[in-house]
């Protein structure tokens, strides 16, 4: 696959396709994504091992994709195993999508009262968290759901908070730079549990308006794959090396009885039933299990179970095969664990809308600052001639805005747009989903809406030149380098033109590999150093940090070299430049012949020898707009000033000589 991608990259660089043809790659990649993926379900042996051999697993039930869990009663070792609960994969009941645009599959076990006994995170496609360390972070978060029921209102705080819980509320610690992923995990588990509790256990769902039975959305079948091994799992794997395995699950998963509240006190949920099993369960008679399967398939609950049910007795309403569209009271954290009244307006919204609306309300201040910054930028770009009339003032204002972009939009608000936003959206749309998973990140949504509008007016330059945190970081470092006497090298025009086609090749490779070779794509998207430098503040494994530093160092040698030659997101935005409706940079007849002042001063080398602006490579720095009205740098104005008899500065006279 790598060889094919290299060939494709070279071909695109040499052929130099038209921008409209490059935009066609987006549509073609979506069509390729429509092919269904094979589903690799877990076996009974896999589930037993993943649940730490605490249960014996029966055959999948004929009426529902769940596996009964049995355990022998220690007080009656000769009796047949008792039905203790059910295990299932969330991909069969929930289509909640994570940041990658793909559902996150997990193995979940519940007892006969609907209490979550275990959550095991499978392999996923969430950016940043694909590596072993990141996977372990999501797995740790998922384990906090153990011991909860559908009666719990779940809130997710910051990664630094201390988890707390009582009989009705659970306040979980979040995941740094993983808000959407954490919410997707919680909603996926709760949605799947609610479906099984309603249809299989025949228990009434709690009186919570966020739980609604509906038809499951179309979703691709995600293969269950083993996650990468971490040091935490090495010991566990060594202990079970003599046992056959077909899947390898989450790193450092604790037993069902382990606590998840950080105190080691175990599960603190009302109605949680203790489940014990001896090591002899693994060798129990399978015939007894198979016989018990029959009774488990007829009725998944008993009168005693219903009496002990923390959800309340009765039959669930709705279709037994329906999935649950909701998350049982999951809301964004505001530092408290108390229940919140739901207004009549919120009550009329869908569960998804209520969830992301809560997130937007929580970030009102951040949203307000961002909107103010975008409004200020819009005013400046609309009045660009007044803004750039004074070159020194333009440099100061631009530097201040770049600091705002890096500091607030990037590092604080985590608003770095990335090619992953595009690939995840394509994956979701091509597999029958929507873009709702993005709504939990208001910064990303607002920025993409603004960038979409600015593409029609000014082209890619608005984002690449003003709103990209990593691009702004490169430019600020270049300014510091210039201040200490290090100047960027200006490449020959022919070489610069060829190098600029590399980013289109990178984009094409990413778009096709996302659908044809997903494993390669997971590595290939790391050509973007955004996650390392902006999202994780350089707190990643050393190869990623080294690559990010190399990209920044390239900007010291060649002005914003990564943006101009390698960035796939910049290529994607440039490829739709045909949508731009206006040529907003004013030109004179003398531009290009004889005047070459703007071309020689353009750091991005986006002005052709004829004086024409190449908007696909323009970063909207406004330097040429400033030169256009400067009678000390624009040749036609210099000539006009000389004709009228005004004094020409000595510096200009030397240039003309």
C-alpha cells in the first residue's frame, strides 16, 4: 500500500491536475466509502477471557445479539449454573459516532437488574488516542461506567477532576482533548444498555425524558480488532499466554469488582448486585450452560430480579428490537452533580440536540470570544485598504491577531481545524450517518462555518493566513528568527511551483487510503503536526514531537514551508478555490509590466510574473495590498510622485537606480 501511495503522490505532483479535478477526489472518496465493512463478532471464549473468566458464556440468543452470562452458586456447587446477566457488543445496538466519524465498539456486561458490570473498550479510530497510551486513556474513562445504571445522570468533567457518584448521579473525569470521544463512549454504552434492558430483561426504563426508543440508525459493522499492547497489559498477557485468544482488549482492564471512583472502595451504585465466581467456572460443564440457555432465551428476567430492579418493575414500552436514542441523562459537566431542571424548550428537542446544546451553553464565554475575534477579522478584511494603509500598523495588528489565534483559538479553546474533520465527515456521510457528532465541539463548528463563507469571498487565505493556530505559530517563530538575524530562504520560482504540488498529492493519498487502507490512513494523517503542537501541547510520543518540531524548523528556513508544500488541509481548501466569487486584491495595468515590487516582496511567492495573484496559494497577509497604496514601494505611485515634483526618498531612489 505504501508503494502505491508513493506512486500516486509522484503522479499527482508531475501531472499537476486542475483544482476542480482535485475537488472531485472528495466526492470519489465518499463513493468508495459506501462499501460495507465485514463484521467480526466475538466468540464465547473471547468474551469469557475479556470478562476475566468470572462468567461462563452461553450461546448468542436467537432473539437478540446478546450472550447470557452464568456463574455457579458457591453455596450449591453441584447445582446448575445460574443466569447472572448478559454480555453484548455495543455496535449491535448503538450507532453513536466519535470524533473519527466512526462508532466506537465496546463489550458491555450487565446483571439481571441492568447494572453495568464491565465495559471493555475495543479497537477504535479516534484520532490522538490510537496509540497505546491514548487508547489506555479512553479505556480508563470507559471503566468509570462500571457500576452505573440507567437511573444515573452522568456528567463529564475535566480530566483533572475527582470522580464522584451516588445513587442517582455520576460525575466522571473527562479525557484531555477528547471531549467528543468521551461523550461518544458514554452515550454508546448507555444507549446499548437501555436497548438490552428494555427488550431482553423486560424492565421498565426509568422516568427520564432522555431515554427514547427508536429505530436504530444505519451503521457500518465495525470489525472487532485487538488494541495495541501497553506495558500495563504485558503482565496480564503473560499470565494468560497458555490460553487461546482471538481478540485482545483494553489495556490494564481491572476486574468486575474493581472500583472506578478512584478510591478503591468498589462500585458505589444503589441496587448493584455482587457477582462472584470461582476459578472453576472456566471448566464448568457446557451442557449445563446450554440447557440454561433455553430458559434464558425465553425470559431474561425473573420476579426476584424485577423486585430488585433499581430501574423499577414493569414492561418497557416500544419495540423490543429498537435502539435507544439517548444517554440516560448524560450532560456536560459544570462542576456539580445535581440534577438540572429541563425547560419546556429543551424538552421538545431531540436527545442529541439537548446534549450538544448543553455543551454550547457551557462554553458561552469561549464562543463569545471566538465570535468577537471572527467579527473583528471580518471587519479588518472588508476594510483591508484602510487596515493596510500603514505598513508598520499592519504588522503590529497582524502579529497580535496571530497571537490570539495560537493562544486562544489553538491552545485554550482547542479550535485547530484539521484534515481529520474532513475525513471523519466523509466517513460518516458515506456510511449513512450525519455530522451530528461534530456538534459537541462548538469551536470546530463555528470555525468551519466561517471558513466555508470566507472561501466564497476571499479563498483559502482567510483560514491559512489568519485562523490556523499551527500556521500562526510558524509565522510567529519566523518573526522571532528574523528579529535575531535569521532570514528565510526564497526558492527559485520554478522549484517553488513544483513543491507546492506535493500537498495535493498528500491530500489524494489520504483521501483514498481512508477508504482503501484505513490502517495506513491512521498513520498517514499524522503528517499533520496539529494534534501534537496544538491539541496536546507537544505531550506525545517523541516521534510525533520530533516531526512537529521539524515542521516548525522548516518554517525558519523557508517561510511557512509546511503550509505551502505539505499541508493536506491547505490543499483541500485550495482545491475548491473555484468557488471564490471575487478577486479582492486590486491590480493596476502596470502590475507585472513593468512593476514587480509585490511579486518580489511576497513571502508566499503567490504572485506570478505577469502580476496575477494565485489565490490558491495566497495567505491573505495583505502585504501586497499595503504596497499597492504605498508611494514609497509601488512603482506606478513612485513614478507619479516623481512626475508631480515631490521629493523621492533616498532609499527609493537607490532602488530605482
